[in-house]
C-alpha cells in the first residue's frame, strides 16, 4: 500500500548546533517503512547548523546559520514541488525550527496561510527567556512576528509569516507546570486559539474537528506541524524535551485524522523524533504506523 498525493522532503535540522539526534530522523523514518508508504522522495535539504554560539544582541543560538538554513529549506521545497502539482509534501525533521523554512516557502505564492501547531510546548520563548537560545524554544513566536527580523521576515517575506489568529496550538501542557513553563504559556497572545493536552486526552477526535473548523475560512490553506513530544512519554519517550500528560498514539491519530482529511491541508511536518534514543527502532515503527493510518485515505 502506498500513499497517493504525498511526497517526502527531509529536513535534518538541529538548531542546537551540537549534532543532536533529531537530524537523524529523516533517514530512520524512511528505513522504518515510510519510504514504502510514500515512495516519492525528493531527498534531504542540505541544511548545515553546527554553530552553538548565542548571538550577543538577540540571544538566539546559531542565528546566521539558522537564517541560511531557512532559505535552503524553502528553496529545496520549491525545487521539490516542481513537477508534483497536486501533491502534498511530508517534511521529515529535524526539530520544530524547520517551520522557519516551510512558512516562507508557503508564503511565496500565498497571501494567507494557517497553521495547526501540535506540540507539547507553546514554543513561545525569546532569546532572553530561553535557557538555551535554541530556535526550537521560540519558533511559534518567530512565525507570528516576535523576534529577530532575519527570522520573522526573511528576504522576500513580511512579518508575520502566519497571523496569530490563523494559528491553532494543540496539545500543549497546561497542568502541573513549573514556573518557567507557566510563564511561557502566559506569553501567548490571546489571538492564538488553543486546545490543550487535557482536552485532547479527553476527546481527541472532537478536538481535531474543532481545530479544523477554526481555520476553515483560511482559503489559501493550512499547514499541519507535529512535534512528537506532544505524545505522552509512555507512548514515545525518544524526544529531546518529553512532557507527561499527553495523548497516546491512538488518541493522537484520532486528533489528527480530521486535519489530514481537511481540504485546506497544504502539507505536514513531523519533528523532534530522536532515533539515537530508539536503538531498536520501536518508536520509529510507532510513528510510521501512525502515518500509515493518517495517510490511508490517500492510499492505493
């Protein structure tokens, strides 16, 4: 069985500059069976981030390399889309910062796009408040216009890359938070719609249907981003920053099915899987099984 209407693009992006395991995920997921499910493969974008220094002015780690990586990924997505009209990209990260390349690419020929942002964290810190300076701590803030201009408004783009009102944040933790995590949630603008982890665990399909309805008026389409740390660590611990209180793999599939079925869907990305923390491939197989279920409506 193969998924029709999809193609793969690898984004081996590690915003830490330390050679962390997320960059290995595209290859690991292909090996675990994703290449059989989606055989149309455009290969990996040639992303290089090996600078772990924080910018003196902004506090952002690897600022210059990250800006270049965003352009490289956008150009790679542009090249991959050529000759694939009507097909959707499945972008294999890497960490969540890959959205800094995806959204500028989408905006090259679209005036307005939406974002379903499925993540265990809000990713709404900045260079000063992030303990690491990693852009994976702040990608949603950057996408919605808060942060250094070279990332919020890359060449050829205007900020924000996605309007806060066109974002639905899904699956973030809101219970039993430490003070730093609670402060991050408090930074979110009121205009970003939210469906938190307790709601997802309680009624995943209803939450997916609600998220689809919230962006049903975004005529230029909506991108779906999945950070694997939205899953409870009991279901998938192989991530950089695991958080308890998330859904099971089955609950996550129930949540995502209405989004994958949406006529607004432009494509999807998956981030923060750590194959180096999955030596026997169990968790890679879980992710491929999840994607097999979600793409089954596009299979032959």
